[in-house]
C-alpha cells in the first residue's frame, strides 16, 4: 500500500487549467458528420494555444468529421459530441518512425500532443475511429489504402507529455491502438470506455509506453487485442530510446473480449514496478500475460497481479519469452529479455481452456516467480506448457496444484518484519499471504535491501 500511496501522490496534483472556452462551432465547424471540420478544429486549438490554453468544446448533439490535430499545453479537450475519423489517409500527415513503430513511418494519430504539459481529455462524448478499412489493409497488404504503406494512426497519442488526465470519454473502433501514452509522465486515467469488435486488428485499449507514474482505474475495455499493454519500445529502437516504463497502477477494471492484461511484447527499455489489482475479465484470450522474445532485450521486474477474477478465458496465466510465431535463435545478452520477480496472488479463474502457459528461455529463465491463492476451476487443460520458470508456489493455496516446473512449498504469513520474512524463502520477492503486502517492494522503499 505504501508504493500505491507514493505513486498516487506523484500524479494526483496537476496545475489547474484556466482560460477562455472555445467552441469549434464558433470557428466554422459544421458538425453534420459529412462536412470536413478539420481546419475549423485546428483553428480553434490554435486560438487556445495563442492564449496559453483553455477549454476547447466539441458541442453535444454534433458529429465533427475530422482528420488529425494537435493539442497543446494547458488545454482541456472537452468532447461532448462525437469526433468522427475519416476512412481516408488524405486527412492525415505522416510521422517518422518512433521507438515503438519498428522502423516503419506512420500516420499521425487523430488526437495528438507533443512536447506538451497539463492536458485533459474529457466531456462524455465519443471519438469514433471508423477503423474497419484500416484493419483490412493491415491484415492483407499494408500498401493498400487507406494504409498506403504506413503504420495506421492511433486514436489518441500523447507523446512526450507531462501531467495528463483522461476521463469520462468513449473511444471507439480505432484504426490501431486506442489510447497510447508514449514517453509521458504523471498520468491519471479513469472512467474511460474503449470498445471495438472482438476481431478488430491491433485495437489495443490502454498502451502505456516508455512512461512513468501512471494510474489507470475504473475503466472498461472490450475489443480485439490487449486490454492493457505496458510497453517500452521495440528491439534496438526501444533500447536506444532507453526510457523504462515504471511505477504503474492499474486497478478496478472490467474487461470483456481482449488478448489479456499484458506486458510487452515491446518492452526493450524495460518495465518495472507494475501492479494490476481488482480486475474482472470475461471472454478474453488470457488473464495475466507477459510476452517477449529473443531480440527484444530489456528487463521486466517487480510485477504483481492481485485480486484477478477470470471467466471463460482461453489461458488463465500466460508468460512467454517465445512470443514470435517463428523460431528465433539465441542472441547476445543485450537482446535477451529477462523476467524477474513476477507475483500472482489471489486469482480465481472459471471455465478456462488452459490454466498455465509458462515459457522461459534456457539462457534466460523466468526467475523469482511467486504464486499464492490461485484457484483454477473447470479448466480443460491445466498445464499447457511449463518450461524454464523458477520460483515458489504456495502449494496449500494454489489449486488444484502448482505448475510442475515451479518449486512447491508453503510460504505463510510470518510477521510485519520484512527482514524476518524475506529470510524465510529462497527468493527475495514474496507476499504476506494474509494481508497481500508486497514485502520486497516495500523493503526497497524503506531501505531494507
């Protein structure tokens, strides 16, 4: 709880946004869903920028057809109506390849900030990406329209931005990722609703990428890819950019169809201190999911999944360092991923196809894993794979039994003394079974190790 308090305090105060209110209708927007309102919207945002910020209103009852636009510092993007995204790349501008794009340039996101601070997106309205034709060209041939050889636009991308609040907004049918927090600091997301068809292509919900101090809570996702994806750039590009994603709390979420509560697979600058807590999923491909492959590099460490309820998922717990669909031979140490200190506690799954998929590398095992209070009920196949994964499983509370590749031994509540507790087991990262305090992380904060 101390770690949660520290992260929350770091993002709970933002400078209040003052200034004038600007309606896009006053700058010539029509709002009939057919007329191109892009220039009017850009003019409205430019006026707000010239006054060092303000509230930019997309009025209720109107549908604004718009290509991409930039949000600058000290702006509240107040979407009360609908922003409708065109299905034509002529409404977008190309941007150079960034650390998360794998060397391929892309189309600018519909809503974008860059080198900005103190931004809020809210209003109770909808940003509708109309993503279907974008999904088709990405599946079949990226050179076809509207992709035209470029990576698809995100719906919202906030890049190199500090102090962000996103709440009370519906993101729908994005061409690619929905809400991409890229190299951001101090972000609070809550009461956000993200939806797309279950077969939509790469429609990630909340992508937290090369970012620090994040709180995502009380929100919903139902779509065609990862509900949440915690990332830090891909391969050499991510390692060169070099910003580790750290200090992330994701809690009180409801998830329908998705590919999971994911870390990776693009995690090449590292991911640390991430907690998923109090999350319910129904119909997803996986629950907790950590994925990487040879060539990524990076270290994923101090990760906790706690109080997770799963219904009708394909694989309850999926941790793999062989994410690629093709074989990748062993590579050098810099490009070999590492998973350390993965804690899963108080998870209940019903009607899963598979229980465990644990897949480390012979040269880089999943190390210091801790499993406690896990029940897998009505699971068709309990263990799909269990290779190169080490740690401790509390055999008194993991039911029907621990995965076969992990040492099974009881690790019970001892006392509130972290020093004493950490000496009870062979690995330094374990939980108090009774009160769920993550002892090792707490120990680091108070200087016990």
